[in-house]
C-alpha cells in the first residue's frame, strides 16, 4: 500500500510503502473499545478511601443499657448510623487495572492504525523538526496541512524544538514511536507519522 510523503511546508516528498499487516486491516470496534477501557482503567489512581468502623478512633463502651430506655439497641458510637461513625462498605485503596493479553493489545494497535488509514486521516511526514522552536511558525505549518486535532508520532527521540513549539497548540500531541497507543490515536482526529516512526513501527511488529 502506497502513501504520499509530505513536508511541514505542505510539499510532496515522494512516497512510502505501508505494510498491509499494520494499515490494511478491517477495524474492529469491539477490540478498540476493549483497549481504551484497558488503558483508562489502568491509569486510574485507585487511592479513594474511607474509614470503616474498626478504623474510627473512639471508645468501644456500650452507649446505654440494652433494654428499658425506650430507644433502639446500640453498642458503641463508631457504627455507621451515627455522625462521625465508620462508613459501611466504603471504597478502599485498590487497583482498577484489568488484564488483557499482550497479543490482543498489539492487535488493537494495528486496528487503530488501520482505522485512521481507512478514514483517510493518516499523514506521513518527511520529518518533524523545528528550526527556531516558535509556536506561531509551527501553528501556521499545521494549518497549511489542515491539522487542527492531531497526534504526531516521531522516531525514537522527539526533536526538542519541535516538542517545545507544539506544547502550546491545543489538540496537538507529540509522542515518540515507543509511546504510541490506541487511546491517543483515537482521541485525535488525524494521525501523523514521520518516516522514522514508520520504521520504528515496522521494526516493532516484524
């Protein structure tokens, strides 16, 4: 599968061959949905916590005698019925992460790449570099390319000036190829891959 290569100045720079095993699959919505849930669940902090009855500081003395008061029967004041008491079945510190086989995660990434290719929302860049690191200059270049919401994937290392210039542009993310993931691909309208990123992806799935 052929794809045109463009520069940041919106000029043609030849073409590249895209591997069918990465960019020619029929996207499966269920697989992408599972992967997004996996990523979002994994990054939840899970630090929510309330104190149970046994963790409340206070006396365990019985409030009053069992019978003869005309009121309900009670033990100590740390029970959930009273203000300041423990929480019944409250949240505890835990991990929200769910399991997903490594092969399924790799397949989901292939389907995410294929979904962008099928939707014609994939652009191949010659390189992602900035001469002066100026946001205004990069914003103008991205506007020429028609990019308002984009994920830009570079090689193993992102150009420092390019990363600095893109930092203040809303809805534009820049990642190295090893950081590419399904959630970030789907949350942006267009996927932009440099030639170095393509080489990294091919080496990863070879």
